[in-house]
C-alpha cells in the first residue's frame, strides 16, 4: 500500500521529520496558520469594497473588480517562479519576505490618492504574495512525516479560509463605522503581526537542499506534466472553480446593497462569515473522495455550485444566502479534491504541477472576476448568474469526462493534501 511504502521513508524511527503531537508540529502549524490567515486576508480584504471603490474613485463595476483581479493575475504568474526561486534561496526566507512586504504594501495602498496608483500597489501585492502559497506546501512536504502532513495541510487551509473571511469581514464592518481606508489599514496591521509570528515560530528547514536555478530542467519537468492526459483538465477545473467562486463574491455586494435587499455595508461584510463553511467542506469532501474515489465525488461539487448559483436569482434573502452557502461548500470541497488529484498524477514533478495548478487557479480569479463585471454592467445580477452558471456547467461536464481517465498505479507517490493523501484517484 502507498501509506506503508512511504512510511518506510518517513517512519517514527527516522529522526528529523516532524510528527503530530510534538512541539515542532505545533509551532509549524501555528506559524502556517498565521501565514495563511495573513495571505488571504491581505489578498481578499478589498472584495466587499468594490461598491465603495466605484463611489470613491468614480469607476464602473468591471474596473472596480480590477483591484482584486489584477492582484490575483500577477500572483498567478509569480507563483510559476516562486518555487524555483525558493529552491535556490530557501523556503523560510522567501515566505517571511513575502508576508512582510505584502502587509506593508496593503498599508501603503491606504494612502494612494487615485485609482491608477492604487492599482499599481495592488499589482505589486500580487507579486509579493506569490512567495508564500506554493512554497508553504513544499515546506510541509519536506519537513513533516507523511502521516502528519494531512492534518498540517488542513490547518494551513483553515488559516486561508479564516483569513479570507476575516479580511472581508473587517473591512466590510469598519467601512460603515469609519471608512474603507481604516478597514484596510487594520487588516494590514494584522498582517504585520502575523508575519512576525511566522518569523518567530517557523522552524528552519532541516531537509532543504539548495538547487541552482536551471531553466532547462524546469522546461523538461513542464513537458513531463503535459504528457499526462488528466493534468491539463484538472488545471482547467481549478480555473473554473475559483473563477466562478470569486465572481459571485465580487458582485454579491452590489446586489445586496441595492433593492430589494438594501442591506448595509456591515451586514454585507458579515455575510462573508459563510466562508466558515469551507473549513468543514474541504476536509470532509477530501475524505469522502479518499473513500469513494475522486472521480466519483468531484462532479457533486460542481453540481452543488450550479444549484447555488441558480438560487441566488430569487428575490429572497434566505434563498440568496442558501445559494451562497452551496457555492462556498462546493468550491472548497472541489478545490480540495482537484488539488490532491493534481499531486497524485504529477509523480516526481509535484512542485511544478502544483505551481501550474495554482497559476490556472488564480488566473480563473483574475480573468473571470473581471469579466463578471462586464456581465453585471450589461445585464445586472442575471448576467452574473448566466456567466457563472456557464462556468460551473462546463466544470461539471469536465468532471464527468474525467470518469474515463485511466487510474494510476497504486504505488505512485502523492502530493499531501488535507485528509486525502494516499487515496486512489
């Protein structure tokens, strides 16, 4: 079995790998929880503020969405190279530098006098943030015992979800009581605190071996990845998952602030607490996919998202909230399944496959998140529903098509992900 074969490489007898229940395990997970909290809080704190940017800077919905789409687009490109740079310079230095510079850039953005300068800072934020997500996954894979990585990765993703929720919630509520600049400044200061905690708590790498930057080797690895029949389709699923999810949350505020709902900015911000659903759905659906097989579970995530999107068309607040819950549950569960499947099929090219998956994932946020504004401007919320519904339907069709994907041998190593390492595809 896979777990048995891998454990011989990382059993309790082999000193140096971090095991569940040890002080080092607690330090690593607290550090990476803080890192995930800061990263996604800094990235997504502007999402509930798009209507405020429209009023403050005098820009339309699609242009306002660039405050997030531009950041995630640059982030996507940066992550293609972050892993290779960390191979040469080390894991912890890259991650610490990423967190500190990102928090400072978000703080600087508060004082930007015009829309152009604000977008420039947000683009630089995408570049600085790219040094953490893929590198954090690599650090866990290198330092933790195989039996402990699943829990470690799950806690890191929980930090992502709670950070993304908290950043949105803080800015949404403080905008009503002060203004959006105060809310963003508070999130930036929390990011600085998290960066300091991360720097103090994270143990240095014990299994990192520096490798020079060799672009020829990188090109060879990428070629191996695209020879696999399944990986390109899984990259596409990542694009569709985050693209649909972010588009809904980008323009949900416009819908709920307007008639017939007429909610306040703080109430709209509080709706982002629905993100907590992801903390449950990610490990639960990952575990279910591990028992039943990924190809048998992935389609349900897209089906749930599609049903949720259709529910948001109703002029009932409870129906809209139920729809957003369904979208959030399906998204986090689908992301957990697809990301683990990518690592399963990547073989020795796990790090590069992870970078490519994250590239497509965040490009979905960037491209679809911006185009959603065009559909909202031309057809209102129904335009957003049509656009997102088409993406989720396409994702559902791809997921059903993956049934024909030949399974891999049982002894192929996996990229650890929450609750799903070692599971058959």
